[in-house]
């Protein structure tokens, strides 16, 4: 019985993920829709990260905003993502010492 439950959960999880992949291949979207769809991951990532930035040090939100600014600047300059993360961490460390 446990294996049927695991198999059922796998199917219920996989089907909603597989169907859109096949539908996107069959449908031809206009260029503006493609640009909009490509921006969704960045918007979702920003919505997930920004509240966390503000809650790093609740008593001093400027520390988190400074670290976020450093990360944005270095990302805009196309610095490697590991260096961006370490720079943001070092910025928080610098302001909290």
C-alpha cells in the first residue's frame, strides 16, 4: 500500500510539471509574450529575496539595504555569483561589527 501512495504522489506531482512543457512546445507565442515569460523568474526571485533582505538585521535595516545594493551593483557589473554573495555577506559583516 505504501508503494501505491508513493507512486500516486509522484504522478500527482509530475503531471502538472510535464504538461506545460509539452504545451509550450506546441504553441507559438508572440514576441512580447516570450519577453514577459522570460522576466518571470527574475521577478519571482526578487519577490522572494527582498523581504529576506529587510529582515537580516531588524534593528538596522540600512545594513541589509547596503548589502543588497552591493549585490545589485556587482551583479550589474556581471561579477561571478559566488563573489556577489560573498561581497554581500562581507558588507553585512562590516556594518555589524
